[in-house]
């Protein structure tokens, strides 16, 4: 059984322990401002993995909207919904579960 989880905001995939101990390396300040833990903003249900070595130079990273984040493994789709406290802080939020119609 895998303990990997994906952040519902940025899509980075880490172990549950890494999220519990260090938070999300991309989104932790937002989660702290919202008063929620990083683990509440992650999901064990995700699809597809893309490895990003140089997100700033990758068209795939830009397509996934992770080109400004740290290198790592990112999920293509993450099931779940962020807590409303986090969504309220964001000027624009596009769910990573594919539910938003453009």
C-alpha cells in the first residue's frame, strides 16, 4: 500500500510523512495563513505522474501550471477538494480534479 499523496493545490507528490512533517514545499504559507494542515490539503487519489527537473523551462510544467514550483514529481490529476478556508484566500483557483469547465 502506497503512502504517497498529492497536494490538491500544486499537485506535488510526496509521502504522507513528508507532508505531515514539512508541509507542502510550494503551498505551505497559504495553508498556514488559512489555518489548515498540509495533510488536509492532500489526497491519496491522483492520476499520472510527471517528473519535473527544470519546471521553469518545461512546456509540460507550464501546461500543468507548475512551472513556478520546485522540481519534483507532480500528479496530472488530483481527486478531492481543498478546504474552503484555502480557496477563500486564492484570487483564482482551478481544481486539479478536472471538474472546472473552461
